[in-house]
C-alpha cells in the first residue's frame, strides 16, 4: 500500500506510536490524517502537526468508533487505512480485579472488532481497504508480568488473522504491528513487563513508524520493528516445551527469583 493521497484514521494518536505514525504518514503524502484519542487536546496537537483532523473517542465504546467512521466518511471521504492503535496495559496478574481485565479486553481487543464491524462492509462495497492493528510482540510470544496484556494481545492477533482469512478475497488487507519495547508513555513506568519487553533494547516511535511504512508497502501481515522477534517465534514453534522453560527462567531472573 502506498500512503500518498490516502485517508487514514489513527486511534491512540495523541502520543507515542500513534503520533509517530501520523507524522510519518503525513510525510508520505497522505491526503488527510484523522487523529483520534480519548484525550482531545492531545489529538488536537497531533492534528496540528500533520494538518489533519482531531476527534475524541473512547475506543472501548462501540458507539464512539462508529461515530468516528461515520463522521470521517461523511465529511472527509472513504477511509483507506484504519489504524486501530489505541491500547493499555493493566491486569498484572490473575488476582487483578475483573474490572481491569474487562477494561483491557474492551480496549485491546474489542476496539479492533468494532472498527471492522462498522468499516468492513463499506470497504467491501467499494472494492477493499486496509486495517493496521497494533498488537505487540507479546501477542506472539506472551509477556513476563502483565497477564491481561499478554492475553489480550494474543487475542488481537487472533482477530487480525480471522479478519484476513475471511475477507482477503474481498479486498480487505490486514497488518498486525507487533513491536517489543517502544519509548512511549506506556513504557515510561518500571515493572517486570517493561523490563522483559526492553531486554533487546527500546526503540523510538519514529523508528517504528519507518518500519511500518516499508512493511505496508509490502502489505506484510506481521510487522516486526524488532526483527529478533521472528527468531523467538521460530524457537517457540520449534520446541514449545523448551521455550516455556526459557521464558520461565527469564521470568525468575527478572523478578529476582534467581
């Protein structure tokens, strides 16, 4: 996919990965970038940077996503690329409150479902469209700490696979963005999950955005800003038991048990 002259919606665009994508897509000549965030002032700041449009939305609410899609298509034009990027990290372990598990599920998984539910029929009717869904390397490899994060990011990858399998022949393209640690507000805190994700170094959002542009051009399903994740995936599938043992050892090292 070439981004020039495309109408692009990005959720979670108020900072971090979302803002970096907006800036990079604008540099590629996107026709219009719609910066969506639960924090409207942050979305407005991003929109000013890219001569775009800002919208406020809570992606955990289907009505908010439906409104973003409807307003964009009515007032700007047909959406070429929908970047379901907003995400959160909570639910550190199995004892975390059910409310935390439900919140992270709604944001990290259901937001992707809502976007597809309201946009796929429109895209199919006009010959196709593209979804870039932000997951994480945790969606492929799981997570030290961050129980709900690892689970929901796995589910996000699963939904992306389902979406591609069922709609590829109708012109629907899907890419799953699966980075390890990226320097964003989410990684500014110190915990076991961040320590594990950053074990191979932390990249800048701008580096990630450059990789995304190149991989969208190739229409890759999995986008890996940290190439070593591919090696880890192969190790996992080659010998699952050994991989579990290695991850358990890493967990014990990070948490100070060894």
